C-alpha cells in the first residue's frame, strides 16, 4: 500500500507544471484616445497536462482561459486603476490557488510559491500622434482648396 502511494506521488510530481515549461507574451493598452479602459493581456503556453491554472495580478485572482494557441489571462480596469508600473502575474495550479486564498484570508498562513511568475511592464496610457486631429487638418485643407478654386473662378468670370 505504501509503495502504491509513493508511485502515485512520483507520477503526480512528474506530470505537474514546471516553471521551465512556460513561454509568455504580453500586451498592455498604451493609446489613450483609442481605449476607454486599460487592459493587461498575458498569453502563454505551458506543458501542464490537465491542470486548471489561475492567475493573480495585483492581489486579484483571475481565471486562465484556454485558447487554440495556449492559455490567456486578461485584466481590464479604468486607466486610473492601472497606472504605469511593472505588474507581477503569478500562476497557480488548483492546490496553489486554494493555498493563496487561505493566505489572503488569514494572513497567518505562509504564502504559497506560484508555479510560474511573470513581470509585465505597463508604460501607462498616453495621447499619441499629432496635437490636433487629422479630421481638422483635412477640413482646413479642403476649405483652402475650395477658397482657391472659388477665387480663380471669380477672376475668370470678371
């Protein structure tokens, strides 16, 4: 019986997630006029067979979604709630996230180690491009062309 438990423990340890199996890409919102909220998007691939993962960003527990290319976690908040900073994204398996919840609730329990941790640099949102909108430039150019054509037509008809 004891040997069966040892074999099961070794089998489970060999098929768990390891930090070396993660490949991560991230995206954050930077253009203020095009977005009403700031988004932090982390896409990753992991060799974690049949493991349900969760993520913690800034103390907020988020689900990890499966996609065709791997996994994804997204945090969307108001621009003021996610200022420019470096955000730590910690990934936990089911046992780790329950230990994290106990740690967050009690505080006395030691914080569990995440399966993998990623730092996402968010440069903040800013207004990019010209100080005036391109529609205004096009309108002024159109008015100048119309004024020039109208002036030439008035001179010809005299």
